[in-house]
C-alpha cells in the first residue's frame, strides 16, 4: 500500500503543477490545455468512438510487431548464443542494423511496403527485436556450462539440449529482453504512425499538432504512457511468476 | 565379462600428459574408489569413461549405461526435485521409476522443492536420483560428497552404499577422502606420478566393507603413506 502511494507521488505533483500552470496562464491556451480540457477531449473522443479505434489500431500493430520480433529473436538469439560460427556470421550485421536510428527506416519501408499496415508492423518489429535478441544472446552465453554437461552426459540430442536446458536457463534474460522490447515497440509505433496513418495514437498526435489542439496531443501522450506502463507491469508480473526459481536478491 | 575394462588409457591436454597408460578392470557390482592428489587425473579418468571431451587414447569398454554424479549437484534450478529426476527419464518405464527412485533416495517429502531451497545433502541425493532413474549399470561418482559437512557426509556414505547395493550397480568413486574410500569401496586404487598411473591397489576383505567398526588401521596407514609420498615427490619435482 505504501509502495503504491509512493509511486503516485510524482504523478500527483505533476498534476498539481499542471493545474497551477493552467490557472495562472503560464502558457497560451493553444500551447497547453489544462487537465479539465484534456479530460473533456478524452470523453468526447471516446463518445464518438474514435478513441477506441485509435487504441485498437495501435495495440494490434504493437502486438503484431512484437510477436514477429519475439519469434525471430528467440530463434536467432539461441543460434547465435550457442554457435560461435553463426555468431561470427550474423551478429556483426545485426549489430550494424541495430545502430540505425528508427526514423531512418521509415522512408525505405514506405518505399518498399507502401503506407499500409505491413510497413508499420515491420518498423515495430525492428524496434522490438533487438532488446530481445541482445538479452537472449547474453543469457545463452551465461548459461552454466555444467548444466549443459549434465544434459550431454544424459545423451540428449543438441536440439533437446537447446530446448530443455539452454532456453529454460536463459529464460529470465529472455523475459527482461521481452519487457524492454515491448516498451520499444510502443516507441517505434509512434514513429510509424506519425508519418503515414489515419488511425492510432501516433495519428492522434499528428492530427493534434496540425489542428493546434494541445488537448488532443496530451490525450495521446497520456494514453501512450498508460499503455507502456500497463505492458511493463504485465511483463513484470509474468517475470515474477515464471522466474521464482532464480536465487537472486529479488 | 567385466563391467568396465580400461586398457592403456592415455589422456593429454595439449602438452600436459595427465594419464599415462592406465589399465583398470572393474567387475560387475564392484565398488572401486580412486584416490589421489588434486590434479592427478581422477576426474579425467571418469570423464574419459563417460566420453566427456577428453579425447583419450587406448581402449575403454563399458557394459551397459553409464550414470554420472558430479561433485556439485548440478540440478536444473527451474525444476523442482521430482521434475529434475523426471528430466533424465527417456521412456514410460523410466518415468514410472521416478517414484521408486525418490523413495530410495529419501526424497518423497522434498519432491516439490526447488533446488535453491535444498540443503547440500538433499541436493546431492536429488542428483543421484536423477542418475538412478535410468537404472545405469555403471555409476561414475566424481567426489559427490566432497562439499558436505562431516556428519552429513558419513550419513550419505551409508545411504550411498545401500543404494548402490540395492540397484546392483558397478561404481567408480573418485574421492580425496581416505575414510570414504575405506568405508564404501571393495577395492581402492591410488593414482600417482606425473603423468598419473596406478601406484597402489588395495582390495578390502569382505568383512571390512561398509563396516564402520572394522579395523582398517593397516590399510589406512598404507594409503596415507602412498598418498603422502606422492605429494612429497610432486613437491620435490616442482
């Protein structure tokens, strides 16, 4: 209970400053909307059914991209982590791709895949892939060699060693990567939706800017913060439930 | 046929020759303890028998399945005791044996416990149970009790002796503990020299085996001198 209260302390302080800033007219009305305006806009968008569409569109994109990223990262991360030859062959290239800023992909993806869903989902997948991949490779590298030896003494096939020993042992690292990757997916979502979309929270941001509606922009920002936080908490809960076997400090 | 037949075994790690022309035959149901100073190649001998990356030359013939128990329990930390044991089962028969093996090793009450919550002795019992579920005809025991305190080690020595007898396995026990060798073994082999070969072999009379009250003064003294002498020679050559 106290911990929950503590976590709300900073948001409450921000809210107070926000209300004061609105009441004292520190900013022009077309720059900053007071919380009451933002709330009203949120209600209005919801009543018109627009907000639901935006939230749904964005959520579907995020989870589609994240699912693709997760599947690819599990396969590639395991192979690279286990096999030095594979690591030498593909890891440098992947690290170079990782260094490309997210927005740099946008023109190319639009050119290749058009302005449809696939370009957006691909961009999100690129963003979500690397945290999962990097963490899983590190996790596989860190798997206790002695446990692998047990599996070998038991005569397990290399594939069974990977699925029954290496992946379970690296699972906590995979989950850490997945948690960061999902957050990253929301970041890349905005990059994707800012440029070409007619729906979604990123679109709400662009629209708000174009028609000078700070309340609409703030609705989108608040919802993005909420979505990111919800995903983070959900992943943390999964982590706690599935990695109770680790013998760490927490 | 003997359970294990090793002839002219040689193992080298690069330039370093560890085992040099070691020959050893172990009969079915026999427990052979291997003693020797640290680094003399005791574990290497077991790894060579198990086919674990030591690239030996010479011949090693083993009749039947090999089970390996390491110095550390090496349990899979994400599986509880029962699932760790079940991990090794390959067939429905072996899965069905999990229950009996848990009972044999005294682990029924700890079946749902995760490795992180086990004591050292319980963890090593679980490791033994995981090995036994396959009913190996040969057990390779690599200092399995070395990390335990004195009392627990003696208790587990007795349990281990009973278990090996119950399953009727042949066993090679690597240890640095003279008392453990004297209690558990039918025959004791001392490795010495550099590279190592068998420097002493003692067969214990049957009435002195698995008997805490047996008078083993002569054997103890012989082993002590063999091991100390070897240590002295090593220090001189170093």
